[in-house]
C-alpha cells in the first residue's frame, strides 16, 4: 500500500461524513417543518409569532 492510498481513503471518508451530516440535517429540517406545520394547523402558535397588538410588547 502506498501513501496515496491512505490520503485518498481519508479524503473519501471525510467526504462521506460531510455528505452524511448534510443529508441528515436536510432530512431532519424537513421533518421539523412538517411537525411545525401540523402544530400550527392544530392551533398551536409559536411564541415568536405574537400579534402586534399584544399587551406588554414595549410600545
């Protein structure tokens, strides 16, 4: 085995891990968006989406 084998193998492994983490993040983000849409459809709202006329907003 040559030194080039180890270099190419390590680059390949790093690329595989990078692709796997990117794919995992993308799939998980889609799942969270679906969950959020289901919650909002059920009437549950995010605290950051308060109406502008809410009491105690500092204005």
